[in-house]
C-alpha cells in the first residue's frame, strides 16, 4: 500500500530551490557583463553561504539531509541497481542520486572557489573578493578555470535534469514533487525519520552567511 511520507524538511527544500535561483542569476549576470558583474559576485558569495550551510546541515540536520543517510558504498549501489533495496532504506536520495549530490556540491564549491580568486580581465573593476591576495597572473588563471568549469557544471545540470525525466518516464517516479511538498509516496513498511528543528537550520545559515560576509565582504 502506498502512503504519503514526509521525507524532506523545509531547510533542505529551500536550499535546493535557492540554489537553482542563484545559479540562474549568476549565469545571467555573467552573460550581461559590465556592472552586472558586481551582482554576479554578490550571488556568488550568497551561493557560497548556501554551500557551507549544506555542509553543516549534512552533518547535524534532518535524517534524510545527512550525508551518512545517502552516501553509500558499492554494495548498496548494486542492491539498488538490482531492485533489491527497499525504499524505506533510502527514503530520500537513492544511492545514485546521493553521489550525484556529492558531485554537484564539489563542482559548485570548486566553481565558487575559483570565482573568489578570479580577476575581471576586461576592466579589473570587479575582481573576486580574494583576488587581491594572490598574484595577478594566478588570478587570471583562476578566471580561466572559472569559465571552463562552468561548462562542466552545465553538463552536470543537464545530467541531473535527464535523470529526473527518465525516472518520471521509465520508473514512474516524480522526483520534483517531493522537493516541493516534502512528501513522497512510499510502499510497504514506512520509515521512521528524524527531523531537526528549524532553529538549528537558522543557526547554521547565520553561521555560514555571517562567517563568509566578514571573511569576504567586510
């Protein structure tokens, strides 16, 4: 029997969609160039804050948000591919999706890091917040890496969207709905999940955003 089960908490869902919005905004600002690069930097620092928050939430947050609940080894992945892994054992991200999250976070983290040290090679008016701490040649190299890595990120986004479509068409699973509502239909024995208090998420966000503000923009 299928039952609606809450699998995603509000902080995790807000993180996901805020990440989507910021990624799109950064892309738009970079394409516009000129004075828009200032907003590109602001969005980059905001995205960095979100990533730090997600790392914290992945350790102290709700059960399905913790890395320990969705980063699995080869044996569990094989069980999943064979259809032998009950959904109650992986109510949030499945083993493949879990590793996709890790790869995306690492790619975004690398992209943000190179952006912090990048130089505005056209006007040098909108260098990354940390570019002043390194040699100009190294800053320009960081700029090249920043632009190159973005193409890789677009590839990961395309892979992610393709997986969503395939799960919908082939496995008849809606991955977008649960990330909007927090609830997912699960058959059989229902998992008992732990959800962290929202105040803990707010504290983690303030810590990450405040720390990066004082480190980068003050």
